[in-house]
C-alpha cells in the first residue's frame, strides 16, 4: 500500500520545517508545476516544475492535474504523472497543500485501493503566527518581500482562522516547532499508515474556498509593517 501524505496548515505553523523532517525519513515530496517565472534562489524540480502556461492549461483540460489554481495570473497545478513517477521510487509521498487542495486529493484518490491518503493539519495561535510571519521580513526587506509578508498576514487574519473547519484530517497538531511535536506527529501518521486508525480527528464543517486579498488590504498592511520597522 502506497501512502500519500497531505500536509496542510496555516502560515507560520511549521510546515516547511516538518517537510525537512519528512525528507529525512524517506518521504518523497510532490512538487507543484507553475507557469510563473523562476525567482532568484529557486531550482527547477526542487521548488517547482517551471512550465509554460499553455502546457499546464492543456494538462488541466485533459484531467491530468490533481488540482490547479490561478494566482495573480499564473497557473499552479499538481501533475498526476509526477505523482505516479514518485510512487515508483517510494511508498511514501507527501505534498504541502491548502484546504481546497486537500479536498481535491482526497476526492481523486478516495477509491484507489493502492493509495492511502493521510492528512495532517497544523494550526498556530494567532499571536505567534503574526510574530513568525513578520520575522520573514528580515533586516533589510525589499518591496517584494514587504508584499509577500503583507499578503501572508492578510491571509492569516482574514481567512486562515477558518481553515481547520475546511479540512478532514487524520492528524491535528497545534504548532510544529520542536522535536517532541515532530515525534508525536510522526507516531500518529505511522498509526494511520499501518491501518490502526482511519478516523478523522478534525472534521470539516464548511466547504474549502480559495481567497485572495485585495490590493487595498495588502497596501494597508505594508504601511503597518513599515511603521513598525
């Protein structure tokens, strides 16, 4: 039995750090494809698969993407063939997704007898979340960095408090920031993978939606961040 581990969570909850732990335990990461240009420091195949927008649109039309979304004019999507190739290399594959992505994966593989979908949701108290997101500015932030952090903060304030209610999760954790939390999560994940529990410990009560902040919201938070510097 193959395992597809979905890692969802609010910004600043520790998803990226947990991903490093999963890498060390032999999980293969499913990398999203995108039509946006590569940014400095990014690597094709590690951060994203960088492809032409027309190619992604064609795959979406043919039903070859597990999920897809358009963000600021750029397409993002997970290629079914990429997942298949990863499962040929490893029995355990993980993907970092948002609530709508969780729903798409769970629906796509719900009747697949060869793949068990295990979902983790990581939450974070709002005060700590704001502190962590603001720390991403660094000591000498660029305009682009201000916009990225402002966008994350608007999401954290306006929509992410509802995310836990949008996700059916087998494992739920509040903050993933120390070795004990990682061990607890890995133990719970292993229990589900071994079939000892298929129950959702966190049950969705509202439909997942994608939401984007307005330019006015982002501008207001940028002013707030600059005033605090």
